[in-house]
C-alpha cells in the first residue's frame, strides 16, 4: 500500500503522459495563433502605410483591420485612421475622409499630417477658410512642414489672395528647394496676379517674368510636367511671343497627348496667327478627348467665329 501511495503521488506530480502531450499541443497552438496574429498585424501595418506598390483596396482593407483589431497604441491607431482617410480622399469620398482625419486628430492632437490632409479635403470642397485653419495648425505643430505651406498657399490663391499665396510658396521652397510643385504653384500665383491684380498694370511684364522663371524651375525639376509647359506657353501668348508659345504647347502635347486643353490652347495660337485650318484641326482633336464644359464652349464659340458649321 505504501508503494501504491507513492506511485499515485508520483503520477500526480509528473502528470499523465497523454495529458502532458495535450497541454503541449494546446500551448503550441496558442503560440502559433499569437505568432500568426502578430505576422498579420505586421503585414497590415506595412500595407496600410505603403505609398506605392499597393492597391487602394489593399490599403483600405489593412487600415480597417488595424483599426478594428484595437491592438495599436493611440499614436499608431491615429496613423491608421489618417492613412485610411488618404484612401477615401483619393476616391473622393470626402465625408469619410474627414471623419477619419477627425478621429486621427482626436487620438493624437499633435498629429500635423492629419491636419494638413484634412486641409486638403476642405480645399477640395472649396471650404477655403477651414482649409487654411487646418494648415495653420499643421504649421504651428511643425514650422518646417513644406507641404502645409504649399497647401495653405493653394487655398490663399484660390481665394484670390495672391501675395499671401506667394509668401507661403516662398516658405515651402525655402524649406524644400527641390519642391517642383511649389515652383509650379508660385508660377500660377504670379500668372494670376499679372492678370487680375491692379499692381500688375503698374509693373507691366514683371509678374509674367517671375511666372516664367518659376515654370523654368518646375520643368528643370520635373521635365515631364506637361502643365508647366502649357502654362509657360500661356504666359508667352500674353507677351505676344507666339512662336515660343507654340513650342511650349507642342511639348505639352508630346508629353500628354490626351489633354484637350493643350490642343485648345495651341489652336488659339494658330487662330491668332491666321492658320485657321490648323486651328480647326486642333479644336476638333480637343473635342475628341475628355473635355470639360467651359473649354468645349470656348471651342464652339471659336467654330462659330470661323464659320465652322459641322
């Protein structure tokens, strides 16, 4: 009996072999699940934050998975909301984008990128005052945030505040000297000022020259910027330098042969210099492409003036 009692205690201490194996298998399964979950979380983090090489659908799915899992720190969760907002913004689901940026800011009130991105959406909705307020906050949080200065400059320009826009583009370029989009935008601001600002009449040619200089830099930094060639061409048209303008529109069309605006602008130059058949050909080409209403109406008026009835 003593021996039996000893063996029973030994059995309890060591555990039944089958039970030990079951516990080991369960533990291994649990470790495997945790490892798999962590691997999936890491993959979702990568896809949610990726800016290239990932489809919008993949990015949206991964950001949503991170948000719904609830395993992230508040800062990381804010990043997931911000990144998902970027996807909604890219697909023009602006209400959803704003909701996600709001949540990101709620989780991390010092998240400058979320303010900047929400500003982009407000500007897209033409709510320029709210956009400027968001850019203000982003710059307050990060005084070296070139993209926020650029965005605020765009909002000021669209409100007709050309001098304030130019100041913001100046800051963006000072912070990031290779910021091609800022040079392009400042060129547009100078071009707008030349057209609409009374000061331009007192300084004839000054702002056109500044616009050309900025488009030169935009093209130097990005030689495939068809819009910069087009805009520089428009400046040369305003200076009555039609041969040079034609070269600019030719290059814009070479880079992007599917933009109706470039054909319409080149057609305008052909019309000015009296090459009417070539103007009509460019206008017809523009009408064969995706074209917005105002440009189409301009071409229709040109056809009427040229006696084109078909």
